[in-house]
C-alpha cells in the first residue's frame, strides 16, 4: 500500500462525513462507511440526496475528507463510482456495515428491504490520485433544502424551566 492510499483510507475511515462531488453540481456532505477498500454511501427516498450529484456507474467523483477533530480538509481524492446491484454479495456486505451507521432510521426493521427497492448503494473506490488542496476559502451559499430551522426560543421558557427545578 502506498503512502497516498494509506492516507486516503485512514482519513476516510475516521471521518464521519465526506464531501462528494459528481460530474454535475456542487459537492454534498454525505455519511458513509469504509468497507472493502472503498467508501460506501446510500441514497434515495428517505436517505441522502445522491441523485442530485449525477453519480453514474463507472463514472467519476471527487471526495473531500475532513478532519474529525478540527473539521478542516485533510485530503481530496478521485474515485470511480460503482452502483452495487441490490441483494448481490457486495451489496449485502456493504449494507450490513451501513446499517450500523444509519442513525434514527424510521423503519429499522425493514431497512434492507427499503434500500433494495427504493435506494442506491454506491461504492466510491479510490483511483489512487489525490487533488491538491486549494489555498483559499471554498465558502459557498448553502444549497436549497426543504429542511427548516427552529423558531427562536420563547422568552418565557427560561423562567418556566427554572420554576420547574425549584419544585423538586
């Protein structure tokens, strides 16, 4: 294993998120697992928005890995995308690993069935090449999303919380 491969593997294993950019559009933060020498992601209805990245079987992707400690970019590497066929041997092994990382699944008991029917499991295999990290900031306007933020906390809430503690 070369030093570059070791860097890619160790950094990607330890990071909870990777930023993936397909041939079209901006990059997106995605959760993943490192399994069998590649990053694996799942996307589709109720999961991550991988379709927006235009990732195709055999196509390219660029993966940026952040530091788990500080959040800064560690390494950016190129990948070849493979879509794993549902219920195949590689798919089953990858899904077994992905299930353990999936937090708050609304349907944990039938997660595998839903992923097989509605979602895509993608394998991002490093091509061995890294991309030079940019010297400047890559700040960008946040992508549009249907998610909303919380409303401001009601002014009376701190008083209500303090009153609840006094009675105990």
